[in-house]
C-alpha cells in the first residue's frame, strides 16, 4: 500500500551537506506548533490577538491557536489556493491581525509571496508566517523579505524525518530559542512518532493495508492530537537537525517533477466531467509539491475505496475547513516509493470513476 508519507530510503540522502542562506538563521523544534508558540511568545504577541489564516488550513492547528488564547480568523482562497493582494489586504484592514499566515497549500506557490512590496507592507504591521509545511525546504534557497517575515516547515509531512524548522533573518530571530527539550509532553510526542514510523515501515515493507491503516488512524492520530497542546514550545532533537542538511534535494525534486508530468498526462489527457477540475500549478512548482492535488466538486468515499483496491491510500485533505464547504481536494502520493505504474493506475481509476 502507498500513502503520501515517505518511507525511509537511501535515495533521500546525500554525502554533501546543504548550507543555510546568508543572513538567514533557523531554530529546530519538535513540531510546527512548538515553533509557533515559541515565536509568538518571544515576539510578545498578546493573548486575544487575531491570527489571520487561509480558508484551506488544518483545523487542529486553528483550534490549538484558540486554546492558546489567540483568535484564528480566515481569509478566502480561491479554488486554486490563491488569494489576490486586494482581497488579502481587505481582510487585514478589516481584522487587524497581529499575525498573517501565508500557506503554500500542497506545495503550490502562494503567488502573493512573489510580490515583495505587498509582503513588506504587511510585515510592517504584523508578523508574516510563510507556512511551508507542504514543502521540503532547502536551507540555501530560503529568502526572507523582512525581519518580520518567517518561514516554517514540517519535516514529517515531506520526509522520513520529524520536527520543524523556523527560519528568520538574523535580526528577526535575535531572541534565544527555548531550552525545553525533555518533559512528559515531548517524551510522549517523540515516542508516538517513533512508534508510528516503525509501524509504518513494517506496513510499507509487507504492503499491509491493515498495518498502515493502524499506523495512520490510531498512532499518528494520537500523535497529532498531542502535538501543540502544551502551552510552551519545545526544541527538537539536535541529531535530526544535523541530518536534514544531508537531504538529497535535487534528486527528490527531479523525481517529483517527472511524476507530476506523468499524473498530468494520464489524468488530463482526455476531457473529464465537471465533477473534477484541474488545479492550476506552475511548472516551476512541480518539483516542490508535497502531493499531486486533484480538485473535486464533491468528495466520495467510494473513490477512495477504489484507489485503495489498487494499493493507493489517498485523502480528501482538510475536509472540515471553510474552503472545503464548496469543494474538495484529493491528495495523491509523490516520492521514491511511488512507481510509474501506480500513477497510471490511479489516474485510470479516477477517470473511470468520474466519467461513469
């Protein structure tokens, strides 16, 4: 069985380490939310401050923001996960947030981040958090546009490694990172993650749907329910931080680019009914994608079951968020563990389902 979580593979690593871009600093945390709480605390973001987040977002993170005393408030994304400068600035003017989250959904570039002037104008009034949890971030390519502009990732979503990096300018991250590493919260978090990885690797090796289902639906769910619940942020393990520098970024990017081209060819070679739509992706983003996204007007558990029959476990991602009230997105896997025949078979199932 194939999921979008990446199994351990020698192909993921290389012998030459990558370096951090000049003028950029980073801290390593146990999770995205651990880094977020530490940043907000050190930047003295007050309780009851508004955090502006996109309508396509993880609702667990939104609920954790609320439980930490902040007010998560949504701005609308279109069906291609984009927002215009006009609409975003209107939301900012209306809600006056202390923090604005700009999200590369599925790894697709949020194009407004390419507008340096707009990002800098926002950063003068609020912290700008570029959410790259759906991207494998290469340290040497990080570019920040202001001291209030930060970039965060989530390694476990896009690699076999756990934890999260927070990137900022040297002045933006001039504060001392939390020293909290060991405790009941962090111990349980690491224990559940390692248990998930072990169970996941066993399920992947033996192609056991039951084992993979247990790994995701029981162990990973318990891990995700725990992570971010602590009032304070926790550091990650130093060893993982060192390993991330040896990720073979170019090899991974080349693999993903070829796979996205194949998905596009197999899925959109013929005209499909209106129940499916092609999400706009620039070719320069093919190598950056976390998954291959398929836009659907309505979700169907029957389609997921048909994909599972051919060994592909797929998800309708964030189906409880505001964006998903009008449409859905199906996440199809990318990576070294995905073969061309898996992509061809997946596209065939979707075409048949949509046109039947």
